[in-house]
């Protein structure tokens, strides 16, 4: 396996998690979220499972931070829950919530772990969902206010701050496909949400920078596409897929404009006066996070925008059914640096795989995950050699957790979690990473 010594001096290695997926949202005075509502709706989530208990990280955070320290990770990318801090999304602050994150950040520093905070990882307070959520243009101000509150408490000790995790998933999966909360399937709401989540990012960056905070970044997810054939129809579908999946948010952040082809197709759904927001959307960031997992084969579809369908491909697949294509990581690191972010430092903020891991004799053999990570380390190293300003890599995820609409079935962790007993068992991948980071 690639080792720490194979990367430049100062390269940062870390692990990532998300609040709703691990904390246990029924604890500590947290407010209701649209994920609670989504999961309580028949047919949305496997076995209608939710994040009420999750990994009980709310009570077990000290031992979990010990796992991060003992693995030799430099940093921990965690998220804060909007509804834990502001149960109604606005107004009264939940002191227990702020106290929890205060303890958590101090616990990282006590263990020599750099805190990398993500302010939003998908758990919108239900009270704001009632008002239209991300489809309501006012959400940008609501989010910036929340960002200032949480950073006002812990921001003096944070290493790096990300605004919103995977804006594509927040807007497209939440409002177009309906696969994620709030489960809306409405193109007008989706396109507005795409813009509003971009505006919320920029508004928060402006507010936090004005308050004196630095090292502010964005985190985008990317999906690699391969054409099903060489027809003009497929080429056009590839462009539509790329504009939606990979370029919309980058273009807004770094060029102050959305892809022309996408605007021509669905720009009528954007909020009135959206062009006036683009200066805020493109507020400069200090770093960019790249989340990458898989590749897919693209074909044209006869339906409405984006008129794209995915075709099952021949490559090895993860437990999610996602095709493993390591060179896609290098592709997007190059794309970001060459076409958008330039010399802005890049971090791989999520990369990993789900596998049907089982505890056997007190151990978990997940060689397939070790191979996956090693193949992606190789592509990260190659990108650095090609001049990409890549400065860190964060594995997804520290531990098995609540995998959103798929409940607790899909295991992404390098630490196994028994969701009945909450027992943690470091997997072979954890031990392999520990050895690689020690060398």
C-alpha cells in the first residue's frame, strides 16, 4: 500500500464523517430534520431507518476520536448539524448542541488532530423545509446566519472550514430525482435549489470572511462518465450529464457563470434576478474539496432534461453497485486545476467504498477496500506529479454509519460498527492505513 513517505512533506491524511450519519439525532436537544420526515414516509428508506441513534457518536465521541488518533490521521473532517444548533433553523440556539461541538473540537486538539469542519451535510431543519427549504431563495441568509453562530463558538480552533457538502446531492438528489430528502421530484424546484445552494455557499463565505475567518472552502462531488457508443446523441447526453453532475457548481464558484448549455435548457426555472447573485456565488475560496467514488456509462434518453440514462458497465463494483474506476479521480483533480481552480489547493475530501463487511473472530477482512484505496492513492500521487496542487486525502468513512436512503445496509467504514451493541471493530483497512501512515 502507498505510504505517507510516498507523498510530499506536509501532505495531510484524514478521515471524514457526517453529523446525521453518526451522532444520534435523538440526543442532546437536536431539532427535527427533513431526513427524519423523509425516513418516516413509506418507501423512502430501507426499513424506514433513520438517524435517531446512528452510531451513538454523541455519547461515544471520545473513543471515536481515539480511533482517529491511533490510526495516525492528521485531521478529521466532521460536520455540524444545523438542527442540533438551531432546532427550528432560526431563532433560539440549542446550548447543548453548541456545547457538544465545543467539546468535540477541544477533544480533537487534545489528541493532536486538526479539525476540518463542514457546516452542512444534508440535515435541513424541518421548520425550514416547511418553508420550501433549498428551493426558497431566503435559505442563503438562513444558512449564513447559522454558519456565523456555529463558527462564533468553535471557529477560533478550526483548521479548515467547508460550507456545504456536495451541493449536487443537496439539490439534484433532493429536488429532482427525489432519492434524498426532502424527496421532491420537480424540475423547477431542483434548478432553483441548485442556484440557492450555490448562493448559500457564497453568502456564508462572505459572512465568515467578514467576521475574520480564513481557510474557507467548497466541497463538490464528481461522477466520471463513459459513453455507451460514439453516436452524436450519446455525445450530447455526455455533455448534459457533465454539465449537471460535474461542472455546474464549479462554474459558478470559479467563473461566476453556469454552463451555457444547461442554462439554455432549464434556465427558465432559475430565480428571477439570479444573474445578480453570481458575484456572491463566486466569492473566492481558499481551497476546494473533491469527493469522488465511481464511474458510469452514459446513454441518451428520450425523456425530459437531463435526458440521460445510466447503463450497467463491466468494471468491478462496490456494495453500492458503483463501478470502480480509479483514474476518474485523477481526471477530476486535473479538470479542477486546469479548467477552474488553478493554483487553489485541492483536497480529496471523500473517497472510499461500501463493502458487505462481517466480523469474523474479532476481525474484519476487507482486502477489497485496501486495494480500492491503494489504487486511488496511486492516482492522487500521479496527479501531484502532473502539477496538481493536491494537499490532502480524507477517507470516507471513519466508521460504518447511516447511509441515507439505504439505511444501515451499506458499510463504508474502515471501522466496523455493530448497530445493536455499538461495538467498534477496526477493519483490516484501518490497520493497513495505520501502518502506511506510520511509515
